[in-house]
C-alpha cells in the first residue's frame, strides 16, 4: 500500500529528466500520467521495468497516457543509464534532491533511502486513480498497467 489515497489530488512536482529538462506534473493536465517508480538505476529489474515502458511507449500514447520513470538517482546517472539500456522516448526523472522528496509526498519512500517499486496512475484532472506497490525484486506486469490506463 501507498500512503497516497485513491481519488486524492496527486501532489504536484517538478523534476529534471535524464536530459536535464523540467517535468512538471500539473502541466500535463488533460492527459493521464503513469508515475512508474523504480528503486535504483543500474539494476536488472529496474532496467527491465524502464525498457518495458520504452517498448510500449506508443501504446501509452494511444491511451492518452504519459509514462515517466522515477527514482532517487541523479540526473547524470539517469542520462548514462538511459543510454546504456536504450531508453530514448521515456522521460526518466530524478528525485535526487531534496533526496526522495517526491517519493515522500506519495508515501513510497523507504527508510533505506530509495523509493518502493510502484506504479501510480494520475488521471486527466490530476487525481490518483490507481496505485500499486510491488516487491522490490518483482517486475511490474505491464499488461495490467496498460489495462488500468485503458480503463478496462
């Protein structure tokens, strides 16, 4: 479970992506946003999670959903990692400083210093409509995420 309640307004934030571009959640109103949290870059399951989002980027676009990958890693780490794993379209956001501040707002920051592995779907009006926390070593079922984003 997350501390964020379904139906609540998603906490707004601005983070930098792997290209050091700003990403502000509230600027995406009118579209759904998938916040796909992974604990740390350069780990096997996290890489597979981000690669799955990249591979299915068009499917998310077709559902009017903007996917984003988030972790507490630095922007330079995100940049190097995105290149290493072949991520080109997916925006990979750095919640590095203040360390894990956005993960804390969403109730998924772990005392070990990184976020849970979680998917949080924000609707077109900025409300949290779905949230799921996974075991750290568990790869999220992207089929389930796409079904939820489609409203099925």
